[in-house]
């Protein structure tokens, strides 16, 4: 079917929870995708930071095919071999000791929030349940993760939100120290805010949060759903400051495009007991086999160095554009999560990009967010910079 037919069928049959663009993507390979009419696009969205290895990575595809022929689902009433193997990889390569598996980022955040309250309840009893999060954060769409999200535009008609959450200024350690009370049990933070506009905290911020948590026996919860798995040029974003959390929520790129989520926690923080939390499809053989293949690819020699090189190259390209386009106000990020902030509404760049053969994303209306597959090459970045050069000029006309 062509784009028009698929879009018509979607409007009749699919819930209108997304403001979708007028194309239907049907095939992908590496950094390129094709729509139902055969048009090719360079992807600088990566399925919202899911396809870190590009589309249809051969290792992930092979793992899915092999596992699908052996065992797809049995439930967590039984031990699952690829789930165990993925947990071993996550724990070996991070601060963690135990991994809980689910199906998405919002579920991984929910697990972290429940874990924090269970940890505090076991040690201190009732009443110590408050969780501090931050302005411009984004943690998901379920009720607890939505409540933890410090952006009122997402709250809208879903009030009243859940009790026991407070929002603080992102990047300000002193305000956090002042906010901690006898009711506080945890601090949840994105090491780099993605949906909030690629906001990078000042040096020492995460260390400051760690010290506050240690001094008050709070759990430090990192949401690395978007910035983990190599996106920042290191396997985990927290490595840039050398600060380990007590628990970390993961999803998106963990299984190379297959739906998965995970909560990695230290033994100290892992307060869950049988019956406390569950996910029917969490850690299923298919997703975790894909996860093992994806992690092997991301941790292969030279992979993260390539991310660092391409991130520096893309940032330099944007900085060069800034010398000629006064509307560019800031360029920020790490590795291949880069925000280019302009002083006008930039949302039209997405549509212009589609016309020119690029998939692009804009956060908070004014931040062009580049999150390409981590296998992107210089010539692809060059093509994007040429497009942005013209598109930025059009924004001020």
C-alpha cells in the first residue's frame, strides 16, 4: 500500500494519541528509512533514541530470528536463559547487582518509584514516601511517571496527580538540599534532560545529589531511558561525572528496537520481594535475546569512540552554523544527543526536513534535538548541516 492508503486506514482504526506526520515508514537499514511510496530519508530521530544501532542491525535481527524459532514466551514463573544473560551483562557493565525487566521506559520508571518507597518503608515505616524530581523533566506517561514529570503541559486533564512528588529547579544542588524533609525517600533525575530540551546540568551536580542522598539515606534514581546505552559517548551517562545511582531506569535502545525496559539496582537498594512488582512480558526470551545482541554491539571495541567522534563533528557543524545564523542561541549535549536552541518556533523544520528527506525532532518548540543512530557517518551529518543552513534562514523570513 502507498502512504495515502495507509494514512487513511490509520485515521479510521488507530487511536489518535500521536500527532503523526504524513508518511508511513515501511523499511529501514542503518541510518536510512523508506516510506510506503519509496522515498528515502536520513534518520536523525532513531525512533526517539531507540535505534542506537541503526535500523535492522544484522546482529539483533539474527538474534531475534534464532530466538523466535526456539522460545518466545513462558512467563516469569520460570527462569529464562537470555533474561539471565542480559542481566549479567547489565550488572557487569554498570554499578548494578540486580536487574528487573519490563517492557518500556515508563514501566522502568514506575519500578524505580515503587522500589524507592518499598526501600524506605522497610527501613522507616509509613510516612517517608516523598520523591523529588525536577522542572522540565520527562519520565513517562503512566500516572506515577507522569506525576514525576516536571512539565505541566503533560499533566492537563489527568489531574489530580498522585501525592508525594515535588519539582525543583534542575541543576541547583542547594535547592535540593533545602527541600529534603523527613518525608523524602528518593531523588529522581535524568543525567541529561532529553524531552525537556537537551538540558545538561553543571559539573558537580550529580555528585551533589549523591552526597545529599548519602547524608539522608535517600535513594538516588537515574532515568537513563534516553541517554543510556552509548548515546552520550559513554555506555551510561552517569559515567561522565563518575557518580553511581542506587537504581537506574533503562529502555529505548536496550534491545536494538525491540520493546524492553529494565531497572538496574544495587543490592542495597533492591528491596523488592516476591509479589512486590511484576511484568507479564518483562524479560521475555525474544526481547532479552535481542538485548544481549544489542549490548554486545554497543560494547564492541571502537563503538563508543565513534559516537564521541561523530558527536564532536556534529557539534562543530552546528557551531559553524551559529556563526552565520543569529537565531541560534545555544548548542548543548554530549555524544549524539545534541540540542540546538533557536529564538523562534522551530517546529516547521520537521516538515521541511521530511520534504528534503530528513527525519528530525524539535523539543519544547525551540530546540532542534539531534538523536541519530550512533552508527551515523560524517557525510550524513554534512548533508544535514547543508539542509539546516537553508532551513534556519527560512525560519526568519
